[in-house]
C-alpha cells in the first residue's frame, strides 16, 4: 500500500490507512466516485468504506468523495501537470510507480471522431499490483515444449481482474531463472518484456521494481507491436512477454516473432478460448498456429487460481490448480 498512499487525497488516505490490517493486506482495488460511496475490493469481495474507516455492505453508510477529492486525486496522479499525461488520459488510465493502474471515467473529448482525452473525471479505479512468486509453478511444465527445449507459444485468456498480468510476470521470472527445469546451471533463457502499460515489471527509470528474473530485459512504456520488433532486433530474446494483445498490429508483430524463432507468452481478455476465437484477429493467430497452447485462467476464493490448458485446436490437455498462497494466506492472483 505504501506506494499508493501518497497519491490519495488526505481524507481518502486517512480512511484507507484506518482499514483493518487484514483487509489492507488483501486490498485489490480502491474505487473513488465523486458524490458516490467509496468502494474497495478486498479478497475479491466488494465493500464500502464508512466515514470512520469501517467496511460495510450498505452503500448508504459509505463515505462520499467530494469534487475536491476527485480534483486533488487527479492532480496527484498527474504530478500537477495534466498536459504531460495527455496520452494516458486519452487511453483512459494512468500507471503509477509500482505497476498500479488507475482507470479513469468522465466526459470524453472527441477530435475527428476519436477520443482525444477525458475531462471532468468523476470515477477512478485504483488497481493494486502485487507479485505472487510461484504462481506459475504448476502451470509451466504444462506449457513446456520438451522436443524444442523451450516453452510453447502460449496465450493466457481470462476476464479482467483474474490475474493475467500477475501470472505472466511470474512466468517470465521462472523461465529467466531456469526454474522450469529445476534451476539447472545454464537452463535459464533470455526473456524480453514489452511493458506498454508499465504493469508487468513496474520499471522506475528503466529498472524493474518487480522481480522478473536475472536474464530479463524490459522495454518500458512502448507500444506492443513496435516494441516486439525493437526487442527482437536489439536484445535477441528467446522468449517474449506481452500483455493484452488483440490489435491487427499485434498480430503482425507476433507473426514476425514466430518467424524469428522467438517463443511468446501473451495475454488476452476473454471468458475462455472459444470467446477469444470469436474475434477475427485472435482467430487468425490461432488458425495460423502462432499459439500452440491456450491457458484459460479463472480464480475463486475456494480454489485460488485454476488453469485449463488447451492446444491450438481447443482440445483440453490439462487442468491445474495453483497451490501457492500469499503471506496473508489468501489464494493467489
């Protein structure tokens, strides 16, 4: 929580600091909406925060952030300079140090039919990033290509807030360390992360703040399609890691990576593999054999993270549970 607190207006910061310790350790989101109750997501469950810092299910008891709270929050998030964050405002989110993403909603300003930026921001969703070392432990053997001595081209699919970024971060770390093959000397691979939203590695001045492995290079804040080509040319990775693909440009870059002999870990939003196939760009990638493994990620409080591994045709190959727990004892991701 410490990296987030300086960005919160004094009143909201005080309420978050007064949350029960167990809730603070499991905090996933802080949702600030002007004139509507302050909401937090704790361990996958939604609660409102009362004016005395207590958690409640009753919206009527929640503290209602003022317009001044919203203006101050936006001012702190943009370092007192909205102009320098024009691109982030256009995309609808700001990433702050530590890899925490802040989603924004408000009045959109259009130019030639396209969103130029957002003004009169009235809603903020602060998503708290956490590393969960070991979350990929059970999965990686199921996406290992024994004949090639490396990983399969792997697509991770899940709805939002299920832990895709957390998972590929740990996949990158594990492959970079060589832990897939028991940390045998020299078994680690060169990993290149194209971190468009600064969420996977959470770099500060070019240096990752999350552990992404000893043989990992990060291209921070770079568009995925261009970044994949830059990474291949400049750092010759054996494995590329990218988050949230889906555009035509991404597909072209992934095809080029395949032709260059580079393996890829990528994520995409979707309920499952069949949902992803309904999108033309993703269907083409699967039909062209860019991904030989598709992993459906789900999670629940009862089972934690669950992986369903399929081949490119959709045939189920394995179903696995991640058994790693965080220090607070909750299910991972």
